[in-house]
C-alpha cells in the first residue's frame, strides 16, 4: 500500500500550501465587507445618525451586485510584471488599505457626502478584489479540493469580521475613530504579502483574445449549458438562498445596542461567540461535504441556517434589559447558533457556485453569481431600518406614504419567512438524490 493511500483524502487536502493561500484570500476578502457591515454602522450611530440613514448606507454596496459588468476586463487584461491575477490583487489591496485609513479622518456629522463617496469607493475596490480572488482561488484549486478550499476561504472570511466587528469596536471605546480606522486598515497587509509572494496559478484556459470574447462567451456558455429556463432558475436560487439571513444580520450591531449592550460587550461576547461556532461549523461543513455531496449539504445546512435566524427573534422578544451575566449568556447562545448555521449554509453555497462555473470563464461567471448573492445585502437590506422603525416615503405629486414600523421582533420573523423560497428552489437546482452533471 502506498503512503498516499494511507493518508485520508481530507487530511491530505488540509495539509498543503493551497489551503494557507485560501485562508489569506478569505481574510482579505472579508475585511472590507465587514467594515461596511459592522464597523461603519456602529461609527455612524455613535456619531448621531438615524437608523433609517444607517440602513440606507447599504446602498453604497451596489458594486458587489454589478461587479460582473467589469469582471471581463480582469479576465482580458493583465497589469505589468505580476501576472493576470496577482497584479490586480495587489493593486486593489493597496488602494483598500489607503481608503480605509482615510475614512476615519472624516466626520459623518459634517462631511456625510465625503463619507458616502469614500465608502462607495471602498465597496468598489472590495468588489473588484473579490472578482480576482475568486478567479485566483478557482484556478489554484484542483476539483477535489473545491469544497474544502472554499470552506476554508469562507471561514477566514468570517474570521476577518472579528477585526472590524470586535477588535475595532473595543478600540473605539478607548481611541479616536481615526486611529481605529488606521489600525483596521493595516490588517490588509497579509493580503498584500500574499499577492507579492504567491505564484501565479496556471490558467485553466488561454486569456480571451478579445474583449468581446471575455464579455460574451461566459454568458453564452452558461445559458447554452443549462438551457434558458434552468439557467434562470439557477440565477433566482442564487438571489434568494441567503435573502433571509442577509436581511436578518444587516442591522445586527444597532440591534445589539438597542437591546442594551455596550460596544465592548458586543465586541467581546457577540462577535467571539459567533466566530468559533462559525469557523467550526464551516470546517466541519467542508469535511462533511466530502461524504454528503454539495447538493445534500445545501438542504441540511440551509435548514439549520433558517432555524438559526429565529434566535434573533427570541432576543428581540425578550426586549431591552440591563446586560447582566444571564443576559450576556443569552446573547452568546443566540449569536453562536446563528453563526454556526450561517457558516454551514455559506460553505455549501459558495462551493456550489464554484462547481457551477465553467473553468474557462471563471472570473466572469463567479462574478455574476456572487453579484446576485450580494443583491439582498445591498438593495433589500437598505430597507431594514425603515422596516424596523418606520418613516415617511415621498410619492411625488401623490403625497407621501407613512409607515409605523414593525419593530425588531416582527422584522426577524419576516426574515425567517423570506428564507423559505430559496429552500423550495432546491427541488429544481439541487435535488437531494441527483448527482451533479459534468461540465464539458
């Protein structure tokens, strides 16, 4: 018996350089997004902005939903010296570091326009980095390592949330916001180092000869392979599978503050209680998928993710109270269960999207899929603050529509209901007993 046959497949996959690279790609990808999702709302709230305005800031994340429009440029053109993937990786990471550091020097109360513009730039650079990191990872990993490699990437993505969602919040109780954003920006340095030191992966296909080939062929191949009706169902599933969870967590930090927790308590309890269940859930999910298969993992992990959303409704039902030891324990349980469910669901979902791409059109097809995945986070989540606390919606010459707000409990029950349609689509896009078709 050879030595390779004695080593379990999952252990051999874990112990290689490619998995280390997946850790860094996930961390670099997650840091700017979690800054926009967690640190930015906390900063704006402490500076006196309303929940409706904070919720509307989700709209600056629109580049995540439209990145497929410029992804062909990253497939077609390479920057000098460092190759098609690494050159774009380095450029976006350096610019992100500078933009995040500069953001903290602004005043939301007096410079809201500049804050809006700079956060929009961070979202654009982050979305562009995601395009090239996804393509880099897809070309780096052999087929057998796709599930585990993407699980590790997603876990590192979650770990990155510990910086703006925990460390930075704790620092904000003791340091000026400008210093907090500068320290946060420096966590982009591991990605910069990886871009400089990692080798350029062997491309699965030649660089598109023309920009037209880079733009048209990825979409033509996708619709031709699935057929128009099935392809549209696949795209609808990508849009809906994470809808409930995404809306549920869109105002998580302001929700914790409204429930009576301090920024330090949120940093120490909520974020750390969510981190390790998410990491453990994601890693176990990646290993479990080797046995379950991606289709069945989408079913099982999706149900767990859906149930976990109800934990937020429970905390909202309990209502605001002084954060004693018992209350902090409730918060830790709710966040831990939700994070584990989301970690499992995201692991299966990202692996499924990577498997669905054609190796010849990695960057553009993955950009299309992840753009659709980001639509709820960008556009639907912008309504979260309005749904919770109500407000007035101008209707031009028809006057205005007043809405009283449904409150936190009903908001989270709505999120639970919105998670159902994506699960129902699994009957069509990922049947329980159907083996995935080989991509020619």
